[in-house]
C-alpha cells in the first residue's frame, strides 16, 4: 500500500482573532517570522506546545480558515537598519506607510507590504577605512549624509569581524550594492551593504554602560529644574483623558536636547495620530531651522490597526533607537502610550487562554515593561562613541486612576514620574504636571552638571521651592474651610510665595515665542529671583508690616513678566530685579520705622 509522503508545510488548525495555531509545530522555531496563507500575512511564533505552534499574526485574519499553509522564514521578526529611516512613517512592523499609500491607496490592504528602506534610492557613501583594516562589530565603515541634520554612519553588523578585503571608493550607491567585503578568521568572505537586519526583541550590544549624569534638557522649567530627566534615563507621563500627555510629548520632541527623535503612536486614536503626522513635517526644528522631520522617525499604529502589530511597535521603535545610539547619537524615544500596548498584551493573552492577573492583564506584564524600559541607557558603543537612549512613555490610566496595574508597574521601572493633573489641565495650566505627585530620582545625579553650569545654589533653591509648595498644599486645606484672610501673615507669606512659584516659574506658555523654551541659566536666575523675593517677604512679616503692602510693590509686576520679557541667558536683568526688590523692600521697612505724627507729639 502506497504511503502518503510526510507533510513538510505546517497548516492552520485554529484561528482566534490574531492568534493562529498550526501543526506540525516542529517545522517552526520560537520567535520565528512566518507568512500565513495565500495573502502572506506576517506573523511570529510565540509558543510551541507538543507539535503545535502558536502564531501571533500582525494583520487582520478575517477569512482565514483551517488548512491554510504557514511558511516559516527561518529568522525572527526583524527591522531593516540603514539610510532612509529618518523622516519616514512606518507601521508597527516597519512597513512604510507612504509607500503603501502610493501603491494601494489610503487603506492598508492585507498582505500588502514593501521593503522598509528603498532599494532604488541612491546615497552618497564616504568610506572611513582602508582595505586591510581590521574591523569588529560596530566599526564605522563610512558615512552617508541622510538629511541636513543627520549624518548616517554605516556600521559593521554586530555579528561580523575580520579583515577588510575590499571597500568601494566614494560615490553613489543603492542599499543593495556591496560596499565592502570582510574576511573572517575562518576564511569566509562576508559582503557588507549599507543596511543590515536586526531582531526587534533582542537588545543591541554595547561596550560599557554609564550612570546617567547629564540632563536631557527640555526647556520646560517644571521638568528641567524640579523633576529632571538624564540622558539615557526613563520617564513616565501618566494622566487621564485630556490632561495633555500627547501635547507634552510633542513639546519634548521639539525642544529636547536629543539628536534623534523616535515617536511611537501605539494604539492612539486616529485623529491624534493624524495630527502628529501632519504637524511634524511642518514644525521648524529650533536647532537647525529646518523641518523637525529631518531628525525624526515616526511609527504609527493607531487603535483601529491590528492589535498584534501594536504589541510589536514599541520593539520596532526601541531597536531603531538603539541603532542610532550605536552611531553616537543621543536619542529620545516617545511611546504614546504604553497603556494601549498593555491592552494589546491583554487581548492576545486572553485569546491564548492564559491565566489573567490584575484587571485581566497577563502575569508577565511587569517583566515586559521592565524589559522595554531597561533598553534605555547611556553607553559607550562598540565603535567607542558615546550614545544614549532616553525613554519617555505616556501612560493612560482609565479615569486617571494611578493605582491601576500599568501605572503601578511602570513606577517600579522608571526613575522619573511626571504625573499630569486633570484640574490643572482644566484650568489651562501647562504643563499640567502635578508638583506634589511627581518625582525624579535623577536630581542628585544631575546636580553636579547644574552646579557647574549655573551656580552652587541650584539644589538648595530647588529644595526650598519644593518645600514651600508642600507647605502651601497643607495650608490650602485650611483656606478651603476658613478663607485666606483667616490666616496670619506668616502663613499667607507661604501662600503668596507658592503662587509666584506656580504662576511665574512652573507655568509655561507653549505659544509665547520667548517662554516656550527656557534656557538652563534663565531657569536658575528666574527661580533665584522669585526665592529672593519670598525671603524678603519674611523680613516684612517680621516687622509686622501688612503683607499686602509688599505684594503691591512695583517690582512684583516685573517678576510676573520676567519669563516673557527676558530673553537669552544673561543674568544682568535678573540681578537688576533683585536689586529693585531689595531697594523697595528696604524702603518699605524704613517707612514702617518712621515715627507717626501722633507718636512724635
């Protein structure tokens, strides 16, 4: 009797949304990239049990049925890294959305894909090494001028080392052309191109990791002075609907002291992501006076796109960030938002029938969050450059409840917590960062930098300001019951001082051309001026002079307007205001000591 030949292609046996099972599973490997069905839907093996493989499909599985073929690609889910990344808009699995639109229209059709990086575009390659040179993983072969703002350095892939047998002369080449050949110790000649592939779930290697001690300047006073973020650090921006998470990340994208911006729209609403995609190309980069998109990579994976691709999007983004870090750049990655990413995990986990943990999230939510945030850092690269990846993740807790699992687990793994406040946002207070619930573990780490750039008083001024805000919060409970007039002047001094800190320092106008960005030295002297005025208020109260007389002094209006009128970082205008404070306060004290007409008689 003739036996049927052994089947060599796995077939689909089960479909539940983005989760597909296929057998025989021994033909596939864990995390292997696969293509499902005649439409070649992209997927990834996420589980092997017995002879059954569980596959996560990154596209819509409507119409998929048992018996469909699954083709293994013999490699994990990867991204292409090379010239052409900057200025592009990708989806969660690095499909170029502008190319897909040109070929198939406004809606992404299933199974339609394209190379992430153009194979036709020609790049001007400038070699940096000679034939006969010994290269190792991460060595810079040459460079390409990708945009006016970014010089793209072509690296030896991390798994290649040996002697350069051939390298092309300066000229124009496509990504497919071989630009160098390296002979390994085993005698194998490896052809190198201007791009290479890298698995998204595998961190890229580096030589040495350093403590984050240099602040990532954002020009936002509440962040830089009160809750600073260091280059290579991690931060979370939690807040309910309408508190300004996306707006804050846009402001940071424009002004942050980073060379490259990676913006991941992970599960956000389509209209919000449309705003990002239309605004970023038009925004003017304050550093280069060129379009901001020339140093930005956008990853758009809106809430109506396949949920599994949302789960992959943050890994796609962080891998690109590590690639630019390896070139010696400081990279800021904006993930908006990790809550939507966690919801994708929850949906896929439910379809896998895994045991749920808090609020239905999978038990491995914490470890996945940790693995993501731990890919940040300031490092010495394999080519001995200094680079960093700073991660700023937005969190969208339902109803603004910071005790929900995603926010609580995120707090365990980030060192900066910028809590957005619904009441502040409703009062049109920007940035709406709650100065009582927020914190930063980088204050002591960056204090040496601030002390060197500004002055030895920086940390003391910051601590005194925070203390005044904390005392004010306690007094506000009494004010709500009895009114401010019921308090003695010594306590009202704290309230008036807190108003100055909140309104004239922490609050910032993104629409004012002067106030939208505040230089470090200006931040220091503005706070010093406000704190000097608060200190002199103590003298007024001690002399039993009514507090309102001090608050009516002409110099108070100058303090209110300083953030709008004083440009640059010159300290002289602030020193003049502090001199006026002393003169007017001393004059007020002097008048209080003069004998009245009645007492002179």
